[in-house]
DNA sequence: GGCGAATTTGACCGGAACGTCAAAAGACGA
DNA sequence: TCGTCTTTTGACGTTCCGGTCAAATTCGCC
C-alpha cells in the first residue's frame, strides 16, 4: 500500500509482499475459523492454530491484533455470505416466496461450500461487548430483510399468513444449527441439503395448497 | 440414605439433611445451567455461579465433583425433557404426523418452561470425551426415534415423502437454536412459539394438501 | 557478498480460573 | 453446655493461555 513497487517483473508470477501478507492472513483466519467451529472458541488455543499452520503463536500476532480480532473477522466473513445470498435472491426472485427459497438455498450452498467451512455462526457469545454489538446490528439488519421478504410474500399472496419473526427464527435456526452436524467430507453434499431444506421451508410457508407451483388465482383469469 | 433418622417430628415441616442436600444441589445445577446457556460454559466461572447463590466457590465442591459434572448433569436433565416429550407423543398420538406434532409442541413447551431454563442444549463441545460419548449416544437414540416417527408417518400416509434424517435435523435445529434467542421474560410465551413451530413443521411435512385436518380419506366413508 | 526491511522465534509475564485443604463456623442431639 | 458431624470458608497451588518483546532469521535487492 505505502511501499512503491517499481514494476511487474516476471509478469507477477511471484507474489508481492502485500499479496503474501494477505494470503497468509487469510489462511490464518480460515484455519482458526475451522478450529473454532470444530471445538469452540475458548477450547481453541492459538498455539494449536499456529501448530496447524506450521508456525509459532508469536508469528500470528504479526498478522492479527489478538484472538478476538480473528473471531470478529470470521463472523464478518460469515455474514458476507448471508448478504451475498440476499443480493442473489433479490436479483433472481419475483415473489416473496421465490426470493425466500432462493435465499435459503443459496445461503446453504455458500456456507457448506469451500468458503463457508470456517464460518463461525455459533460462538456469538465469545465476541467481546464492542464486537458483539457490531455483529448483532448487522445480523438484525439481515433478519429484518428476511422478515420483510416474508411480509412481502404474504402481501403478494405467495405465502400464507405466518408470523414473519417466528418464521425467520425457525428457519435461521435450522440453518445455523447445521454447523453442529454438517461435515464437508460427510455423506450429504451441501447442494442436496440446500434443496431439501428449501423444499421443507417452501411447504411450510407456501400459500399454495398442492405441491404444484402457486398459480391458482391467475391461471384461469 | 445410610443415616438412620428416627421419626417424623414436627410432621417433617423441617426438611431432612438429605433433602436439603438435594435441594441445594438442584439449585446449583439450575443456576449454573442458566449461566451456561446465557454466557457459555467456558465464560462462566464457578466463582460467578457461587456468587449468584450467595456462597463461595469452595462450597460448590461439597455438592459436585467438578465443573464438568455440572455440565453433564445439565445435559442429562435436558435430555430427560426430550424423552418426556417423546413418551407423551407416543401415548397421545395416532398417526406418525400426529405424534411428531405432539412431540414438537410438548418439547418446546418443556424447554421454555420453568424446568428447561437451564437446559444447555448448546455447549455440547464443552463436554469431555467420556461424557460426550454418553450424551451423544442418548441423543442419537432420540434422533433415531424421531426419525422413525417420520418414517411411520410416511408409511401410514400422514406425511409426504421426505428424507427422515434431514427433516429431523431441520426441525431439531430450529428448536435447539431457540436457546440463542428465547428469553423466559421475553415478549413471546413458550406456548405460542410451540404452536407456531408445530404449525410450520406440520405444513412442511404433512401429506394433506389443504390446511384442514388430515381426515379426508375417512371423512366420507 | 552484504545491507536493510520484513518476518519469525523462544522466552517470558500476568491473569484467570479450576480444584484442594486444613481450619473455622454452624447445626443438632445428649 | 458440650461434643460430634455437617457445611462453609479463605487462602493457596497449579495449569493453561493470551499477549509482549528483544533477538534472531530470512528475504529481496544492490
């Protein structure tokens, strides 16, 4: 950033120092996040993480202020996935119901994918007061958006009369709990789970009475 | 137990020593469990718990072997609630669908009630290896029973064709995640949540096409 | 080969919290 | 009132772990 690097010798096949720094930091975050998800924040010592990375604990502090910052960054990245899914659903769905199903499916695919393996959706309590406020605020925003999708769906007739708040809690719980049992190398691929969960959600909230697409009111008009 | 107490003077209005012991131990478990749920196992020091109870940490060790035992006992009690709900559903439900709905509703009512406020369904990872095995085995048994209810429901026609394993994961996630947001003094009473969640589950898995009770086949016979 | 900056290390500090123990305090019957 | 058993205490030992720092090592470059 502040260091002037004169030119792109070797066509940049060799990474710049800044790039290496970023890469190493990312690896640290990923590995620590994995450990956090697997054993919990407080049960994961930075000595452990360092050993996994083949360095010393002290080296980690060159890339990160403290343990808490690692946890915070992991949370931020996890939330990024949520917002990505939200954008995707807004762009590709029409009715509230469609948007919600796309959101659900996309979100599950993301967190079960390569990037999401270090998403620490649990461990919220381990955040210190300041960081917890930030994460909570952002999560509330996500929740509100999610809830409005439900309200919109009820308004446009694609979703039956349900309580938006409880419905979102219901489904977010089902998703967040996945960190407890989902294993990337397990028997169930993320896509299949995504499909199944989205289907369950669909039937739970859809205003359609049959399993068929919800086209009854307009179909005969 | 081993001490001979001669008679029931004062009609036992004053509790025996054994009773007091049991009562105090229960209070310890309850208060510790509350703290565990609220702030997490590792963030709860026994000094804190002791202070809440108005005693010293050392006193706790008169009632309990160590911190781990407290966590284990809390898990056992939480699982007791699950089995209570399971029995209830088996006795009062006919079809697989009915049983599952009763189970879901009862279970939520129990864990949101007085007794369940110290149910630490999270914090599974904090158990040590030995205890974790015990709890996991018992939980697996519960899961298998739950899954068979789904299978039975599919067999008897009350539930549509869903994957029992994923469906149970789905719903257990929604329930277990409640420990994250449910507060006994919050705006939503446990019964209302129980009703709503059971309704969402019903629509998610029911083979009935309308919202009406699933009595179509026999109604006209 | 050698210089300076970037990176890593090993040793160490301090605090937090579990668990222990001998001694004090309390309860209860004789 | 006294003696014994139960219960509680305060002080302490110990371990673990987050975080620091000066020194050593490595790396890129002239």
